[in-house]
């Protein structure tokens, strides 16, 4: 027995990822190596490190 009820997606991960990739592709089109490195350094996500307190 097949079910016909489809769950409506609240967030489409694949579509969102494709849109992000397309935007990045448009941004970096025609850049040379130095410009690409600068773009990547400027737009990369910053890693949040937990505060580690040294014990005395």
C-alpha cells in the first residue's frame, strides 16, 4: 500500500545550497588567484572557540 501524503518541507537544504553556490560562482567569476584568496579570507566563517580557563 502506497501513501500519497507528502510532507511539505519547511527548509529545502539542497535548493539553498545550490543558491549559495550560484551566488559564490557569480562573485568569483573572473578573479585571479590573489583576488580569490582575498575573497575567501574575507568571507570565510570564523570558528568560535570555547573559552578555556587555565587552572592555577
